[in-house]
C-alpha cells in the first residue's frame, strides 16, 4: 500500500489528505501551501493571476526562499506556472490543453483499472478508497468545499498509487490537479467536477473484477468532467484577504 493510502487507511472513518499535501498544523511553509492550494481550487484565486513573492513574504512573515519553495511545490503539482523573468501565475490551461489532458487521463486511468481489476485481493486493496469516497461524501454533506474538492481529485491519484508505478503517479498528480482546477467552478458540489457516487460505482466494478465495466464507468465520469471545462476570466482580489490573513 502506498504511503498516502496508509494515511487514509489509518484515519478511521475520515480520510486524511495524502502525504503530498503536508499537514496544515505546522510550519509556515505547510500552511502557505495549503491556503494557496485551497484558494486556487475554490477559484478565490482566479487563473492567470500573479502570486508575487514580496506579497507572500509580507502575508506570512517569512523569507523569500520559503515562498519560492512553496511556489515550486505548487508548480510541481500543476497548480502554478513559473515563468522565467515574470514570476508565478495561477495555472490556466487552455481548452486545447484541457482536451489533451483529459484524453491522456482516459488512457492512463483505463490502464490503472485494468491492472487493479486483475488483482486477486482487489477488495482488500481498494478498501482504503472506500473510506476516501465516504469522506468525500461527508465533506459534501457538511459543506466543506475545499476538502470535498481535494478528496475528489485525490481519489484518482490514489487509484494510480495502487498500481505501484511511481512515474505514473507523478504524471497523474499533475494531470489531476490541472484538470480539477478548471472544473472546480462556482457550481454546487455534486453537480460538477468529480462525483463521489461515480467514484463508488467504479470501485464496485473493480471489486467484481470487471475491468471493462470499471473502465466504462471511468470513461463516462471523465467525459462528464471534461464537458464542464470552461475558461475563467481573471478577477479582482486582495491576496491577503483571499488567504485568510486580513488585518
């Protein structure tokens, strides 16, 4: 079992964030990462807007090298684009890029499901994901939107982790992040992005060892997500207020 899934499995009835996302309680670096991540996924920080190092240093009362480390982490996860001599900008994939990313996700996740469905102990292997889907459902019911969005995305990364292919996981993490931020719009949770009901249906098919059914359900699920991609327009915002550090 992967490290992130061990965290999920050991969390009782509530799934913890994966290891890639550090705990909120801790260093300034950890808090900054999570607050920016949530703000991007909620579209409180709109795509194509700049994250200035100077502003973040002031907001978090920290050194520039810490800010740069966080921005590099967000860039590795596909949330931020680092442009030479210009700085860091909230990622804004074009509609063409989004189409290509979803096409690639269809191929990669199809392969993941085929491998998992062939496992003799697949029911045990996917048990932690059952807990993740339940946590996703609870986050929706309790209006914890940032957590709901994060778990919806992490479900797909967690599936990839079960394949045991580290390179695949790295590719999926970036693809999932960039596609999710394009569909995490202002629509009500449950009607967009990733549906926990569809996730559960995919797990049901895997548990039956039916790769074709799991792949069909995933294809429908990803197709519905891709259909909801709409380009965002940049908006006006106060970085300090968005990140919850109003004076």
